[in-house]
């Protein structure tokens, strides 16, 4: 079956609206790297989404781009019987012509990459995901914290000779994708509540469906720095700055660049530093900071830094 490509390019939209998208696909030859260019220059401060899926149950994706934007995974890869999918995002893009490079942790086949741009800075609220084997795809329910959130559904089905895209879920609009591999669709929620992303394909087969919910009006994004401390084995004090003091901060630390961050600390105060203990001496760690405002809104992650524990 020959795949049809679905591409949309919009301009002049209000904050939080879809701007543009593109896709890139590979075939049966195993590879680790795929590039996908945005059709037009990105705007400063916009949010970029990258959804990558591949035909193998084990691997992990990271993303970089020509502008040096920092991408954070929404979750660990979602895995079905034969394929995997991972969504990453950048909440505060730089301006300019941009090509995204996706790197897989191991060579895989039939990679499908979708890149999307939305106006303004969006912050991650929640996500849900599910797998199945049928002609109807559903992410399962995710509970949003606010109204007017942007709900983006990402799909992947496994065998393009069995199925092809049928229709988006009720209220959703297709933004980018391939009729034989997977699509991205979006809508805006009316109020805080339970939502899922659905779609149909012609022909039942294994699939992955993921819903990611974002909101606007984020708290300020801090930039962390490793504060100098007397070298205490397994201990480091992290410090950062923020343009407006929020209620508290979330500090996330892990041993893999780009996540997942396996240690997560709520500082519980507006203090812009936090002492972390129990680290492994000589181990390289990666950290991001998010700020939390009075309504419980969590900002986009800060740029990631790395440090070696004393």
C-alpha cells in the first residue's frame, strides 16, 4: 500500500494554535537517526512537538534540532507487541529555520516521525496512552486540570498493508501524519475533566494511541545551575533563578540525558536552591527545574544541565 502524507501549514493564529507540521519515514533498513524539517521558520517562544514511533519493542528516542532547543519526553516509550512510540516537546522554541534530528538508542526499522509547532509557550498537564488490536484506537482517559487545554492525539498502527487511516476522533482535527503509518490530531477541551483521543482505521491491527494535554498561562521557567558546595560525597546543592517567585519548584534528576528523570523533588518553598543527597559519587546526572504557581500550574521544564556528583 502506498502511504499518503497529510501536511498542514497555518499562519497568523492566536496563542496555542497549530502552526505547521511535517513527517519523515524510514523503511525496512535498520537505522538510529532520522531528520525532519519544519516547512517554515519556527517562531520564538512557540511550542514544538515530536512524536516518533518505530517497529521494535525496545528502544528509546531523544530529539535535538538545529536551533539548539531542549526536548523533554512526555513519558517513557509506549510499547505494544511489535512497535513503540514516544512523544517529546520543547515549550519555548528559538526562532529560525529548523530541522529536528531524532536519535534512537538502538537501530530500528520503519521509523515514523511527526513534528508540530504550536503558537506560544505551552506547559504539560497530563497524558494517557493505550495499545490494542482493532479498527478503533483510544488513548484511554486523562483528567485535565483546567479548561481550554490543548489535547493532542498521536497514533501508530503496525502494518500498513492491513490498515489505513479512517477518521479522526469526534471534535478532533488531523494536523499531520501518514495515512498508512500514524497521524497527529488535536482539539481544545471545554472544561477541566476526563478526555481521551480516539480515531479509526480501515482494518483491524495492533496500534498505539496517546493523548497529551497542554495548557497556556504557565508559571515562569527557571534556569538551573550547579551551585558550588564543599565536596560531600553523594551530595550536591542545586540552585536556579526565576523571573517571578512561584509557590514552589519541582526538581527532576536522572542519569540519562533527556530523561526519564528518576528522582523528583518538590522543594515546598520559593527558595531557589535545594540539597540533594543519596547520589552516587562520580556519576553524571542530568537535571531540570519546573516552577509551580499558586493554582498548581507547572511550568515548562528549564533547559537541562548536567553535573558529576562529588
